[in-house]
C-alpha cells in the first residue's frame, strides 16, 4: 500500500492509500537507499493503456477481489515512509511483464 495522501490538488494524483507493486530490484535498492520503485494498481480499465499496463486477476495470494491493472506508465519512486507492506504478492511472470511494460514506456520500441 502506498500513501499518496498529500497529492497536489487538480493533478489527478491519488489522494489516499492505494495499492501498488514494488518493482525495484533488490540488487540496486537493497543497498540502503530509502526508496522503492512502485507501480500503482487500479480497477479502472480506462487507465489500462495497452502495452503499458498489466492485468492482474484476483487470486488468494494477491489479495485482489476483482480484476485490476498495474499501471506501468505511472511508475514512481517513493520513499519507504510512504509504503505499508502487505502479505499479498503477484507471480514472477506478472512482475516480469510489468518490468517489460516499464521498459517499453521509456524506450523507442513498442512491445
């Protein structure tokens, strides 16, 4: 869970606790940096840009109660103080797909 409770008014940023997926590499971010790279989750299919989002289906492991989307196009670095750990997790394949979408968003190649 990510605390975005101090969002700027009128920007469209979430202004509440929102689910998110930590996608940063422990090899880099495990070095003591006080940040993680996070992709937010949403249930809004209209925000799920093709090739820049990954569908996450509900499973007991991920805690989702409905279909949601990992918004790779909205990747952000946030301080640990904004994160609240949960017991939920996604599959290794879903994480790999999200990372591929992030790469596609910042490269000149479509995926």
